[in-house]
C-alpha cells in the first residue's frame, strides 16, 4: 500500500532542477543547490577525460605492449575515482521548491520552453509532458 503512494520525479531539466507531479494541475520544481550543479559538471568532465584516456590507451596498445599495461592502469584508476565520488542523483537538503505550473497556460508555456530547447534533458521532458 505504501508503494502505491510513493511519487517518483518526472525528471531533471538541463539546469539540474527536478520536476515533481503530485496529481491535479500543479507541477513542482526542486532546484538543486550550487554544490549539486558543480558535482554534475565535475562528473561530465570526468566522463570525457575517461573516454579520452580509453581512446588514447587503445591507440597505444597497437603501438607497443609496454604502453598497453600503462593504458590499462590509467583506465582502472579513473574507474576507481568515479566510484568513490558517490552521491549519484542525491540532492542537497538545502534545495528549494517552487510551483512551476498552476494553470493550463502554465503547462503550455513550460512545454513550449522545453520544445524549443537544444538540451536533450529538456526535449525528453517535452515528450513526457506534451
């Protein structure tokens, strides 16, 4: 019975805010603190560096076997760093809440904003809300 009352977020927008729908016509937005946004940027940068190292190590593997072992060590250490970051999608307790949509016009304005966005998170929300 408790599981049926549990509400999941609709998703996150490109600014890192989480959208929540609690039935009716109201849509709420939980705005993450700056610490969450900085963590998100750090993870994106780490992912790009990891991909670059992986590509670099695969090129090195073709050249010599000694470089191959160095490339694998680098890839393994970057994976360890990613796991120790923790947190995942956890939002800081100091996040703020606001009502995004109260009326049908608010919903139309919001979906229009997401439709025109260049960010994949916003386009996914548009498809979900439209």
